């Protein structure tokens, strides 16, 4: 009888201890989730602000702005062309903090594109191209690339809206939308940016 009572008390202690431990783990998980939640619910600083911050670090011509989502965080990766080098600036997509600035020197095929073309016209900013594209297509800008070919220059702006990705071509001199190319992706190639 005494053994049965002791084993019942021991079993009850184990069950209550396990239940208490599970409750503590769940509340700890809830606290951790609530601590993470504010950074995920904040708004992105946007392409214009990211470009402004990057150009303060490295003046030049913005060649591309990519919104990158990695395990370490979400950031804008901005490539800036200077006369004889390319600068890569990474800016936190939520706080605007400069994460890194890397210089790459050497002869690149794009080096001669730093100056404006023979027409002498100035290029609009990547932010202006993104603004023109989002005026035409709703969604989140995830990529802006300057594509130069002969005497023309076009910003290719990628906009994500749910499972749809739209590339918008914007004239790099006038800001006029030249084309839109819609791609609804039902495959696994979606960068993790589903809204």
C-alpha cells in the first residue's frame, strides 16, 4: 500500500512537472514570437530611401537595387558604378542602417557606361524609375536594374504582387513606361516574396 501510494505520488509529480514545463516552453515561445513580430511587421524603407542612403556612402550611378531576403535579415543590395570601380552597398530594408560597403576595382565592360551617352541627357534615378513603374503596376518593388544597350538605357523594375511578378521597362532618361511583362509563377522560383 505504501509503495503504491509513493508510486502514485511520484507519477503525479512527473505529470504535473511535465505539464508545467510544457506551459513554460509555450509561454517562452510566445514571448520569443512576440519579440520577433515587431521587426517583421515594420514597413520596408523603400527603394528611394535605400538609394539615398547608399549614395551618401558612395556617390555615383546606381546600376541596380535588389531586395534580398536571407536568414540573416532583409536588405537592399545596391550596386553603384563610379569611374573605375563598382561599389556594393547593403542597407537594412527596415532600419536603413548601412550593413556593408565593398569596393570592386578592375576593368569591367560596364566602366565606359558611367558617363551619360552621346546625347548628353542625364539618367533619372532608380527611385524615380521604381516610382514610375509602381504608378503603372501595384505591388512591391524587389529589383531595379539599369540595362544599357547602344544609345538606349532602360530600368528594368520587377514588381511582386502575390504570386505575380511583373517586369516594367522604364526609359532611363524620360521616366516613361515602355513595356510591362507579367509572369504568374506557379513554380518554386519566387524569391520568398509572396504578399
